[in-house]
């Protein structure tokens, strides 16, 4: 997409982001609404602000830091709710900005191997399809690997995305060895001169050691063909899980060389603040956020716009 097309699309993208984060923003707003009846910042108001931020799933450490920044130089002074929102948006953006790194396919690596993981129900397969659509539109030749061999529906879903995007799909029968399929997909992608290989994996709970070991096996097998693969390992997180997302990142980081995050289903939850807690704790790149069903609703993460939408400023 050209810069002029991007600029033209930007207002629509921001509107969709604000709409998608409406429930999270409303949750934070309800916490802020009763804080300013006195119109002055005092110890009680600051404590209540911190509690409101914790309830909005920003996490205790971030909430304490943000409340402190709001109070800085403003203690016992009059302040409006609008001013509070503007300060919060600015400070949340500072937390998020180090994680605001675009997903980039290194064109000198062919194929660029992307391993996509996550727990059950995060929308992994759909997200991979949307990524394939984006990459194909950018001129990349894409191969999809149907590595969720436990679910016939996941294989069928990826095949549908393959037809939509013109991507080849490497699949086997339900129950096939996922690591073996990943190996075959990489071999096929190399042979076909593909630019990108996107590997789907079965949803797995982070506390199931056997399933996490299977992910480690996939990485080992890929490295028999390419010692640096996967070149990107992305964890898809469901925003509705709230604080549980933190333990998911911890567990998957131990199993695979995690390089980035995608947060889905932000439009269906009031827990969008969890993205701020994730950025603060891990500092991992946040590549995309999902705020709806369409391909366009998988948006490149923009720290400042996200902060504004969350704070309602």
C-alpha cells in the first residue's frame, strides 16, 4: 500500500480501532467517572484512579506508575476528566511505544518461516488467513502449513484461506505428525521458491507439557532444513482472557523463540488494557491487533492510536 493510500485509510482505521476498543474504554471510563466530583487530586482520588486502572486490566505495576504520573506536579490542584484522559493516553503510549514494531518479512530469506502458536480458541487459524491475505496483497508468494492436525475444521479453514489468497496449502490427514508436516511444508516452500511459509499449530494450554514439547519438536525439525528457522515465532492471544495472557506468554517463551504477539478479539471484551500490561512486562513486539471479523480489522499495532482509543481521549 502506498503512503497516500495509507494516509487515506488512516481515519477509517482509527475509527475501527475506537469502535473495537469501545468496551475496554467504557470499562475504564466507568472507573474514572466518579473520581472528579471534587475536581481536585488528593490521596484518595489517586488511590481510586489506581484501582480503576487495575480493574481495566492494565496490571498493578502499570496502574501504580500511571497514577503516579498523573499526580506528578498536579497534587491538590483542580483537574478535569478530559485532562486526565489526555494524560493517561500520553503515558499509556509511552509504555506501549517500545513494543510498537511492525511485522517485517526479510526478503533476503526465502522462504521466511513464521511459526504461529497459541492456546485453544484464540483465532490462530483465522489470523493466519488474514496474514496470508495481507502478504499476498503485498506481492509475496505464500505457502500455508496446516499444522493443527488435531482438528479437521482447522485444516479445512486454512484450505479455504488458501483458495481466497492464492496460497498453496500443505496438509495431511487428521492426526498426522505436526512436526513432520512442518518439515514437508518447508521443503515444499523451498522447492516452489515461496517468499513466506506460515505454519499453523494446534491450540494448546500453556500448562500441558506434552503439547508444549511438540512445539519444541517442530522447531527442531524445521532447523534440520534451515538452521535459523523459524525466522519469526508469533503468539496469538485472545484479549478476553485478561490477565491469563501473562502466564501464556511466559510459558510459550520457554518453548519457542518468541519474536512477537498478535492480540485478537479486542472488540469482544472490556479487558483491552491487558495489552499495556504485556508490553510493560515483556517488551515483545506487538505486530497486530484484531478488532473485528474482516481482513481490514486485523490492524497493524499503533501505540499512540491504541492509547488514545483505550483512554477515550
